[in-house]
């Protein structure tokens, strides 16, 4: 059972500036008390939104201009911290369908692939240019092409990077690893038989 | 050219290379808790899958469990917490998975009970829906945090799709000064390499400092790997490892034990192993560290002043400014003397016996400073039993600490233990992220258990080395 094929994502952007934005900021821990991911989208950046509101400022995720955004543009080490899938689940349920950033935490990146959220990388200047362009034209759509690894929008067509493995998984619909893993279950059992600890070194 | 432990263990567990270029790895030990597993079981049910290796998964409840006796009465007061507890009870029962539970008095933080029960053994691959799974690397395992979809992958196949990491050897030479602990070693390498310096790497910790460490100290060092961006960190197994494991519940016995040790000895990285990167840190150069900001790399030696914003690379200045604003600290101010409202001793980083013993040394016969709320939370019910047998609970109690029951407690505050308002806590946990300890404006200073203990007594950040005569 292959998943849907992801070739292109189109939608308005949302800029989120700053390095090291962690999973506790994406969705604060108190909203993790749940046994499903339903409804977790509305808690995205809940505390950052409140913290800025107190100062009379508006967080991008509370800014009406970006309410329909689908493409998040962030900076370095995005999604660091916890392994909780609640973070990308929250972003996805809020409306994010793809991310461009300078770099990602590995666990967060892997979680995004499992949810069919393509994560592109670009250098600091490119991310900043995209963030500025989105700020000045929040209505404009960005089109992300998975095969070409490009973003096309208000500032023309920009080259991005995408990990080749993840790229092929989006293009052939195999981003949900489970299907492929299940096919090799017998081989996995054979590996287990050769591991002495599995039989407690008997 | 020799091999590192990382590659030896990886190769043993490799099932096949997948079309994506990743490798399918058999997972020897799967640990689950109540926060990241319910949705995974739902995925397994939804796809009508079975769990082929139920005896290789072990469960506990740690994040949401209250740490007071009254708070643990069922049903739990918080209906959402009760629901999560019921789910893990039901899911483990339905799929035949062992559950370390408060009912059986064997519950604890997932990364405390794995080693404590002898489930964590050298040469294993270990996964858990929790980023601090890196802790188990202390035993010479490849142990990493995974997301919920991957928890479902492991439940359904006992395997994961993983990319091969690069290996960075971090050598700690020489010796630590008195008053400097494993926690300081962890904060030191994160300070040096940054919170994303380890992305794409497994960290191999070695050198005289690590060789001399106890298993509990090595766990503290490996626990924080993920805070430096490294998904896993490990120490090569040695006699210290084997001595720790011998006789534990899930370890082999008799001749099987001998066979296991012989196997484990071969796993350590070869002397001529090829590393992608090597870093040297002198043990003598490490001071007691304290974090001052909102990432675990934003730290200073306790004797230092807070750094100037313009001493950071331009790209990092946004988060540095954000940290100063959030913490209400000023550039150039000393960290020592910073008043604290709360002291938290516990967590998967520092909630084990040696942590409690060390903290107790600095607390014995003293009183918690006026106005400071101080908590000691053992990492497991077994740690609590041992601590009580040694009378540590009394030492803390007499000093005015609250002695609690086992759980994650205030490390991430998904339970009633939370900071209020913009309180500052001296915390032995692993993350000083904004809002991490339960209040959206709460502030966290990470430090060692000994430093936290003296902060409790003095009511402010204090150099533990001034208290060493005690």
C-alpha cells in the first residue's frame, strides 16, 4: 500500500525567523495530554503567540495575513528538542504542508517525512529573501516542486535542496516507511535469530 | 582500518537497504511510555497489524504521573492524564507487552528503568518515542529517539528505516576538578559544539574522564547527546559496564553471562577505528556549568559573566537576544548570585542514586533557603526504595525539600509539578526551553545535582566548589 505521491505543493507562505525553534515552542508540553492528534493544530506556538501578544506584537501563526499559509520558511535547527511527533502533527493540522529551512533536527525531519511534509533546505540568504518576500506579499502562492527542488513565487524561481532519499519517497509515494518495512518482516526475523541477545545468550 | 562500535552494531542489525537509501534496522529493545505511544497503537489497529515481537517492547508511565502519594490515587485527578494511563494499560494488555507500573511498584522514568532492570545491554539497538533514549548509549548501544509513526513501525515490524550516521569521537582527557560532574561534562560539549553541532552524527564519548566514570555518570553524558543535536551518543562497554549489569533482572546468568561478556568485549571500537571527526576536551578545563538562556548551549562556567550578544555569530544573535529578553538577564552580569525560586532534582538526566547521594551531601544538616520551593524526585520506584533505605529521604526532608514519588515531574511539567509565573528554577533536567517547566514564562537554569543542592541552601546560584569541605 503506497501512500499518495507528492510532486508539488502550492500555497501561501509564512515566515518564522530565528534559529533553534524547539518542539516545546511548536507545541507546548501541556497540550500533549492526548491520545489522538485531533485538535492539536490549534495549539501550534500557543505560548509564543501569547508571549508576543502581551507586548502588543503578533506572531506569524496568529497573524491574519498568514492564516491560509501552507509553506513555512524557518531558519537553523528547526524542530530541535523532543522526538514528539505532536510538533509536526500540530503544524500539519494547522495547515503547513511543506517547510523550507536552513537546517532541521533529525528526529523532527524524519517525523515530517512520515507525515508527507517535504522539508527543503536553503542557505541563510535564500531563507531570508523568501521570508522578506512573503512578508511583503502574503497573498502570493509559492509553488514547491519536489523533483526539481525549486520554489517558484513572488521572487521568481529559487533553487532549494532536498535529501535525495526523501525526495524519491515523496515522488513514488513510499514516504510511509511502514509499508516497505512490513515486506521484509521475514528477513527481520532471520536477523533476530542471529542476534545472541534475543535468546538471552542461551 | 578498524571499525567503531557504531558500525559494528549497525551491521549486526541491518536487515536490508531500502529503496530510499536508508537501512532497515532490527530494534533489539523498544521502550514505550504513555505520551508517544497511544497514537502508535491506534495506527497499528487501524491497519489491522500485529505486534510480532511483544517481548522486545517494555512500557512504563512517567511523563504524566503525579509525584505525590495523594496525586497517584486512581482515577488521576486530571482526566486527560487518567485517559493516557488507561490507554497504556489497555494497549500493553491487548498486545502482551510488559508494563512497569505503579500498581506493581516497579514504575519509573523509561531511561532509568531500562538500565536498572538490565534490559539495556551492550550491542543492542534501542528505540523509544522519546529523544532522551540516547541515555542508553552509556552501555555501548545505538539508542535513539523516534516519532510516533516510527513507534508504530517498531510495534508492527520490530524494525526502523534509518540513515547511517557519521561518528564523532569526543575525547575527554585528564581528570575533572573537584566539584565538576558528569552534567558539567555534558553541558561543556554542548557549549563547545552547539545545539546543532551533532546533527548527522553519533557521538562516541571516550578518554580518561569517561573511562573513570560510573555507569550512572555515563548515562548523564549520553542523555544530553540529543541536546547537542546528536541523535545518539555512546560509550564503549568495559568492565565498569559489565560490573553494573551483572545480576540485574533481565541479564543472562552463569555460562550465558560469560558468553555475553565475551561478545560485548568485541563490540568496543577498535583502537584504529576510523572516525569522521575527533574533538578533544581537557577534563581540567571544565568548570561547573550553568545555563542562562533558552537553549542548552547557552551556558557559562559558574565563575563567568553572561556573554555579549555581539560575541555570537550574526545568525545566532536573534535567539541570543530572545534569550536575554525571556530570562530578563543582562549581558555581562555574573550568573553566580542569581536568585532561584524553585530547585528541581530529578529527571532521566540526574534522577539516579548517585545524583541523589551527591545532592544529599550538600544538603545534610542545612536548610532550604527561605522562599525556595525544592523538590527531589527519584527516577524510579526502585531508586526511591534504595534512597529511603539509605536515609536520603530524611536528609532532604529535614532540610525542607519535598521528597516525591518517581516520575518525570518538573522536567517537562506534563503533571502537577510546574513553575508558576516567571519563577526561576535551578534544575538538574536537560532542557531550558521557553515554557519547558510548565509556566509559559518560567525560567530554567540547568546545572548538576550538587550545584542545584547548594542553590537550594543558598537561595541563589552558588559555586559548589565553595561548599566542598562539607
